[in-house]
C-alpha cells in the first residue's frame, strides 16, 4: 500500500567528483526520515548511478536544508527507493 505524504525533507548536497569538479544536488526523503546516515546512504546510491561511487559524502557535504511540499513527479521514486534526487549542477 502506497502512503501519501505531503512533505519531504530536503538535504542540500555537494560532492567533489572524481575529475575534481563539483556536483550539487538535493536529496529528498520523507519527513519521517531524520537519520543523516540513511540520507548519506541514499546519496551514495545516487552517486553510484553517476559513476561517482565512493566519493566523500557526510555532514560536511550533506546538510538538512528545509521541508518542501511533495510533488507528484517525486512520489514514485520516494515510494520505490525511499528518496528522490534533484540535480542542480555538475551531475551530468
């Protein structure tokens, strides 16, 4: 059964790429998820999809930013993976 959530936490994330460039992305997760370690795991899962597996991601790179209204286009990923990523810059 899929839960309807109305809000998500946004974690502002910066990671140095293997080529030295900077990646900036937001990790969105249900407001119930407050454990930073789990958010870092989500970030590492995302980085692996971008060929950046193993890059540093911890409190210095990933911080809780704000709460956002859940949007329909995020809901499927959050329901299936637990999180959604908004790519801001350097994520190609």
